[in-house]
C-alpha cells in the first residue's frame, strides 16, 4: 500500500466505487449491446462447435449463478481496500470489455443450439436475458473473462470456508455459461485465455519496470522472441488442436519481454516468493521447461554446500532445508515449500544475465541481514551455479572476506566446481568493489 493509499478512507473508496460503476455500466451495455446487434446484421456468421458438445445438458437452474455475476461485478469495486487495487481492478474491467468486443468484431460467431422453453422463475430470468442478449457475442466469452477477474478480487478478501464457498460459486458461474446453452466450449477457452492476459497486463500488487537492457540480454530476447514466433506460426499452420501451441508462444514472448528490459517483473513474483495467479498460468509452459532443466542439471548434485561461516550455496530446494533461513534469487520459480517455515527473503534475478548494481546490492543486503539474524542461510537460484554464486561473491567482497572478484570466484569454485562466473560477472563484482572503496 502506498502513502497515497493510506490517506484514502473506506468512505472515499466507496464513493469512487460508485463513480467507477457510473462509468463502467454504460460502457459495458453500450459496447456489448452495439457489438451484438452489429454482428446480428452481418451475413455468413458461423459457429465453432465440437460434436460432443451436443451431450452437454441444459440445466435451467444455472441461470441463477449466470445472472449473479452482475451483482458480483458491482460488489467487486466496493471490497477493494486500497486506491491502487480499486483503480487497477476497474482498468481490468474496462480492458476486458474492450478486448471482448474487439474479438466479437474480428471473429464473429453465433451460438448454434436452440434453447428449450423454460417456465417458472428460471424461465423469467431467461426471458430477461434474451431481451438484452443476442446469440452473437461468443468468443472470447466475456462472462468467463469477468468471472476470472472477479474471482481474483474476491479471493484475497475472503478467508477460511468463505473463500472456498466463493470459489465454488465462481466455478458454478463458469459451468453455467455452458449449462444455460449460452456459449460453446471454444468461447470458454478463449475467454479464460483473454482474462488471464488482461489480469497479467494490469497487475494489482506489482508493476512493470523497464530499464535499458545489456546487449547480451537483447540476444536472449531475440532467441526467446524467435521461439515465440516459430511456435505461434506452427500453431497457425497446424490449426485445430494445434492452437494450444499459442500458450507456449505467449509464454516465450513474455520471457522475451523480460530480457528486453522488463526484467524479473514479467514473472510478477512478490516479496513472499509467490507469483500472481495470472503469471503462474500464463508462464506455465516456460516454467515447466525451466523446471525440467533444473532437475536435469542438479539431480546428482548436493542441494547445498557451505561456502563460509554459515553461508551456503545451492540449487532450488527439493528437500527439507538444514539451514535456518533462505535467500531466493530465482525469478521463474515460486518459493519452495521446503522454505515456507523458514525466515525467507526474495530478490528475483533473471537467469543467464548479469543483474544491475541496484539488484545486486539489494540481494547482498538481504543476505547480510539473514546471516546476521539467523546464523545460517541458503542462497539459491535454480541450479546453484551462477546467480546465487554472484550474490555470495558480492557479499564476500562487501564483508572483506576476499580481496578481489577473482578470489571470490576461486573460493566458490573450490566448494562447488560447477559454479559459472563469466568475465561479465567479474566485471560487475569489480564495479561493486569500486563503490565499496
């Protein structure tokens, strides 16, 4: 929470919520309604439906959770506890409406099933829906996009059993999109994907931080960008089920953005070592590859080795820690479950590139604090060969344990021969040493 957020009272947030609703409601109804009617006037609007979808039952009662999203939409603005949270959430809702309507215009689709006649209170709710909604705004499903964005907002504000009841209700909303015969499966998949991208691009608890990248970082950005382009092109060429390759393509594109200057912020990893749900989902294909790489390189290596006086170097913890604390310098992995009951600090650094002096200084300060307070500390990256070694080497220089970067590198290689400190790493250490002098 920022200083500005501290000055905003609950009453002021509620007033702002009302103002946001006065903007969002007309925006939604006008953009959604006009797009729907425009598509209805177009010729040759088709449908994308799998044969097995004809076996999806029509459940009239699911119109209740379907309609409930309108109430939850409004409430979501009132439960926000900070100005930043409320503003970012409102911007997500605006972007969701605009992205969905753009999808409706560029890829017009029509729902192809004929809904059975329904009587009683459920029938009345269907009648109200049909007065406003035509079967043309299909992919991406705005209902699914909103369900994802609203669930993200309610989750941190609910605790215990209420949190899981809330999650169950949002699951019902997702089911209702199919069970009311309002959308096809393709609409659900594209709606979830679009919702995740929207929430990723407008983070609540983190931000985007760009700095001019080094040439070596730009080379990696080019490699990852090329991989994204090739994977996306393969998805387009294969078509059908091949479109699932769009997921790893987007994942690689996000990592390319990280090496293009956005750094660890692309992983949206917080101080507690957790990534945002959006980043975890969006980057899952890349993170799976990183995990397999980590496991392959480290499965026959000791998890941790002491460098000097209670400071250990190691790989991502896959077994209980014997050290009293942990310093995590990975950006691509969430906090290990084996460090959750330990004092912990997180200073995310990008793999394969040298961090800037500010990032290095923060990591060294965190290491020094944990070492002084806890006595023993594991400094780990993914492999325990480069990022963690650089941080420990900088700490050794900072504490006067070694005289030169070369001496620090030699000490680390003596205890862990797999350590890789390139000339650019030694240059960064030399720059830090000059500042100390």
